[in-house]
C-alpha cells in the first residue's frame, strides 16, 4: 500500500512539472498568427525592427526589399 501511495505522489509531481514546463514554453513563444485570410502580423520596415542584422550592415537595397516584402512587385528603380 505504501508503494502505491509513493507511486501516486510521484505521478502527481510529474504531471505538475510537465504542466508547468509546457505553460512556460507556451509563454515564451509568440503567437503571430492573424485571423483567417490575413497575412498575419507584419512588422514595420527598417533595420530597427529587423532581428539579426546590425544597423551598419543595412544598405539601400535591404531597405527597398524590406519595404516591398508583402507585395509581389520588386522595387521599380533597377
């Protein structure tokens, strides 16, 4: 009987730990899905909104490509 109580306690602790971990993982991930039929969340254009690139590495071509991203048309100054 003592073994069954220990097993139940251990199972309860495991469930608690798993739920805590999954809730924390969900809180860390950003849900950027928009309503059905939309393109989702679109960030502003520019180097200050971009992750992973320094402002010094940002040039005119990067700016033009970033500003035209959701559209299918390329910049018209080529």
